[in-house]
């Protein structure tokens, strides 16, 4: 931590440093509270687990590390190449807000996370948001407006996103939003004007944020750690048409070879060329989906049987209580 005088001369006693002993300790964002204490949030390797924790440091104006600090939020990041973080202090409430991400073993991509701390370093709230498509989300810049509302820009893959929260950390209805212009903006900067409107950057050009459409997702205390069931659904197309009353087998498997872990569901077809399916599966897990026209036998399928798999054996991550729609594919006899 460095401290400079207004003439850019380094203050006596600085820089000060911290080493936890796990390999990596780094500040990413900093802010000053009403008493002149410096708060820094970043990442720290946990020497006991080898994983990356989020860390929060508090230093006095003279550079002394406050007793009891840093405090850690464990297992926040999957790797040193995949963490972003923003920090601000609400002076009126003596509260710190941190926007970042949180990884879970049971999800393939991280959740967006908004955390609050009091000035003793105690975490006072934890708000997670999980994208419905399980593609990953993270907060990268954070700003307060004159009402104490919080505005966070970041990414909910594959689009840029804006989250809005009230001073208590409740997500505004309809958020997060993408940008109506249809292009991604810079996620590392957001500013609030006198009217309370957020501005973002396209390259180095500031733009008033134009609300687009809500990004589907769910808020929860620890959504990715929940176990239960979820739904995978979609439409199967048979270009030759299905036979009225015939059986179509849909296979859900946790491995791409559709082995012993496969679950087989049977559907009754109409005479149309398409057939909708909706599978209820144990979650969290990752599934591969396939289908065949007829009942799946114990041995190899006849070469003339129309079969199909979703998108060249693409894995489908499934979280509890979240549906994954539009897993559509076609059957073919070859």
C-alpha cells in the first residue's frame, strides 16, 4: 500500500505490505472512510486450502493494519485469471459495499455477488445472482447515487450488464439489464450523474445507459450450493415426421457416452414433425441429452433408427430449481 503527498512525494513509512503465506496477496480496489482509514479489497491465496479467497484490509492513515484484518470471504475465485472486484464506502451509513463474483463447486460458472461490511469488518449482507443459462456473471465497477442506491456494471456472459440495488441491498425489479444498443460496453467504469442516471463507456466515450431487456436469472443466498431437481426442456424435430402414438426415448446422461448413469424417459409422439420434452433431473449436475425414435434396446440401435444428440454432445449445466429451456435438436437416420 502506497501513500503519496499532493506533490507526489512518497510519505514516510510507506509502502506497507502484507503476506498471508499462501502465494498471492493483491489489492484490486481501494476507498477511504470518513475517519481517513484506507480500505482495500482484493484476493489472497489460502495457505490451508490452496484456493483463492476475497480479502478485505483496513489501514489507518499512518499505514498500520487494523487489528483483526484482513478478513476473508473463502473460495471466491476459481483462478488468478478470473476475478474482478469493485469497492465503495457509503459514508452516511458507515458501510462498505463490494461487487465481485463467487465460485461454487456445483456450478460451472460463477455467480454475481454484492457484499456489505460494517466498519468493524463484519459482513452484514450477501446477495448472489445466478444467470439462468449458467454462463457466469461478475461485478466489475460500482457507484452510489445520491439516494444511496447502488449501481453495478459487469458481465453476465456473453453480454454486459447493469445491476441496481436499493440502500439495503435489495435488487430492483427487472434487473439486471443489458444495453439496448445491443453492444457490450466497458465493464470497468460506471458514474452516476446529478439526475441519478448511470453512465457507462464505449471505449473512451461516455454514454448514458439505455436500458435494454432484463437478463434472466435468480437471486439467492447460495444458489449454486443448493441440491434438488431442475428441468431441461426443448423440442425434438424429426424431419420425416413422427408416427402418431409411437414412442420416442429421450436420454439424459452425466457422461457423453450415455453409460450406466443415463436416465431414459419415454414420450408419446403426435403425427407432427416436432415433439416437446421436459425432463426433471437431479441437480446440480451436468448432462448430455440424446433421443431416439422408438424404445431404446439393450443392444445397438438398428442403423435405420432416427437418433439425435444436442449440439454435438454439448454439456448442459443444471442447477437446482432452475430450468434450462431451448435444448432443441433433430433426429436423423444417419
